[in-house]
């Protein structure tokens, strides 16, 4: 059975097919990147980018400002009921702003400062309502370039179906597996995240894998995809 190491070039290659953009968060300030990372998990790039731009134009991508803003005000900035962003996503961004103000003086730059260990930041971020472990790792990778990997359901499915991860593995075990394989190069980690996301969306679907035409088809175990816990 081919290893995850051997499959990595194909995974990273798939990432460049997804949008052609190596780093979707390039040029954004830390808080804007963190909010974009939360939106990126739920929305397509064509949807989340205009939302980030609208929040930026309204001056809301400042932790102090977002913390004080009401949900209604933010929703109206984004087009009211016609906005594609859910109440839950907006609430997560507001909780993040509140945490930065209450715990770190409103300074999103703390996400990038090495004086705070990545483990302590992961723990604090994961405890924020609506963010969790995957959101915490997505924020740290996007906003600070810290070497971590946000394991989403798509990554989990691909790892399990190829036999690179046991179906009963924890979030931390799946994350460690990805970091062990990719290393601590944050750009490469981002490329792998984009690749896994593209593969999961186009081929490795929740209901059943569509292996025909998938770039990872030659990397399957001899018996074909292994069932996940939900299959
Ligand atoms: S669709 Fe098939 S070949 Fe592609 S990643 Fe999923 S299990 Fe692997």
C-alpha cells in the first residue's frame, strides 16, 4: 500500500487545481486572516472573500470594533437576510474578537508572537464557543503561519479510506499524522489543506468515494477504499 509520504505530491498538486491561489489569506492582517479562516471552512472562496472585504470596508475587522458591534449591525453590513453567512459563523467571529479583547488587549498580533506557545494558543482558541480544535488550527495556520494542520472531515475520510489512519483515531492523532508527513513548512501545510479540501469536495465525498478519475486512485490499498466509521 503506498504511504501518505508517497501520496503527498499528488495531494499538494490537487491543491493548486482548487483555485490556483497558493495562499488565500496572503496580504490580510492577523484578525482578518483569522475571520477569513473561519469563513473559509464553510463557504466557497467566491463567497467568503466579498464578506471579508465588506467587513473590512465597514471597519469591523478590528477586534475592539467587532467586539462592540451588535450582531444586527454586522448582518446589515453584509446584506441582512440575503447574506450567505450563517448567524453561527458570525457569532464565532464575535466570540474570537471578545477573547482577543478580554484576554490579550485586543491584539490579534499575539497569534503570531512566538512568546506564546502554539499549544497554549490552540487550547485557548479551541475553547472559544463555535471554534473547536479544527477552527483553532485553521486560525493559527492562516493568521500566523504557525505549523499546524486543521483536520476537517474531508481529510479524515481520505486518511481512513487509504489506510493511513485508523477509523477510531482522535483528532490529535490525525493532526500529528499530517504534520509528521508534511513537516513544519506552513506554506506546504496550507497547500496540503487546499489539496485535501479539493479532493474531498470533488471525489472523496461523505456518502461514498468516487475514485474514478481521482488523483489518489493509484494510491489506494489493493482492496480498494477502507470504510470509515460511518460507512
Ligand atoms: S475518492 Fe477514492 S481515490 Fe480519491 S481520495 Fe477518496 S478513496 Fe482515495
